[in-house]
C-alpha cells in the first residue's frame, strides 16, 4: 500500500514565528533561519527564535505562530 499522508505538517525550516520588540513595538513574522533558534528547556517553556529588531537596537524573541483548526461538530445544525 505505501505511506499515505493524512495531514501534512510543517517542516521546521518553514515554521513561522511571531514576535514584538519590547523597545519600539515593532511586530515581525520570521522563520527559524532568520535568527538564532533557542529550543525550550525546563525554565523556558517554549521554543523561540532570537531576532535583532529591524527598526531599533532591541532584540525580539519570536514564538511559534499559533495555528487554529475548526472541526465540524456532528449532530449540530
């Protein structure tokens, strides 16, 4: 039969991250390769990408972009 993909995930290199500069308020969207990837640890609960702010001298710690799914609820109209 072979392998059949039921849901295509996002390869780590294509994953999107969002962040806001705490110095000037600039909001960015980036990928893992745009900055320094920092995996989560027991003190840092989530992975981040550290990116220099393109507007000021600040540093932006971008978190994974949240993806929301909507599934139909069976039995409801």
